[in-house]
């Protein structure tokens, strides 16, 4: 059926590093619990979770104008200067959102406007995935990136 403006469909793209396998599985489960449908191909997805290498970020080339791309990348520890580290990843990956994941510690988000937020992963792993900031944030941003159809009379 493909992506429609009433359905939120997501897909994964890129190679998931071994350090982020658990994160990917948790993200998938959280998106499905929220009511999203997972697609096997990102071509018709409204949300593409693109896994990249921060040192050599590769873009997911959108096939639809409404596709929101969040690029996820691994770091062994939080970057000292997150904007200087994360912004090049955002640009090279042609993403709407750059997400640095430090397993067991945090996920940190960076937008094109250099807006920053973070989600702590310390403590209970399940609680980390249940926190709505991660899933709601991605969903809200993806939903807001949909084009508006203007009807002229």
C-alpha cells in the first residue's frame, strides 16, 4: 500500500553496528507499541531510521518528499562537543535528526537548527525504551515533516 498521510510506517536502513543491536531492537519494539507499522523496505516509509558510521556517514536517499530520516550512530562515550561531532553526521547523512547512542548511558539528539535534547539510559533498560520522549519525539518530528497539500480555488 505504501506510505499515506494517515499511517505512520517506519523502516531501518544502513548497517547496525554490533554495539547498537540491542538499541535497534528496543527502538523497533517501542515504535510498534506506539502503533507504527514496520516496512521491510524504507522506500515508502514515513520514518527511516538510518544507522550510520559517524566517521563515514552515508545518506538514505529519500524517494518520497514526506520521508523523515533520523540517523543513529554509535559512540563509546558522550562526545565532549556534541554539536561539533554530531552536526557533520547530520549533514553527511542528509538527515532531519542526528542521534548519538552511547549504549547504557544515553541517546542524544541534534536537529538541523542545532536544537539538542537527550534521553538518559542509566538504570532500567526497559524504562529507557518506554520513555515517550524518544518515540514521541521521533514520531512528532516525522509527523510534522509531512507536506501540506494546499487547495486553491
